[in-house]
C-alpha cells in the first residue's frame, strides 16, 4: 500500500555503502563520495488531508528524526518527501 525506495544505476551500485528500510514509509541509502559520503532519506509521509490517526503521524515524525540522527555526522544528508 505504501512504500519508499531507491533505484540505483548499475554504474554506481558499487558505491552503495548501506541501504536500510526503517519502516514501510522511510528508507535510507548511504553512497560513497569522493570527499564525503551521502545519506539520502526517502519518505512517503502521511498527509494532513487524510483522516490518518494522529498517533501514526507522531510515530512517523519520531521515526524520521531517528533515521536522520542515525546517519553519520560527517555525511551530507538529503531528505526527499513524497
């Protein structure tokens, strides 16, 4: 029903350090760079328009904060919301 993920081109697949799916809505990939590594986070966020449970939104935000903080401090971090 929900999901998030990455498509990795075969030219850079050897640069992937780690791929972690935190939940069905949040995943993170680490890619080796020339001067520093990249942590990319892809999320499928709950919307305000839907009648989603407030607890679900709170849990999503906590999981997202935790995923962001789990990334190494020296990584360049980027977040995509869909």
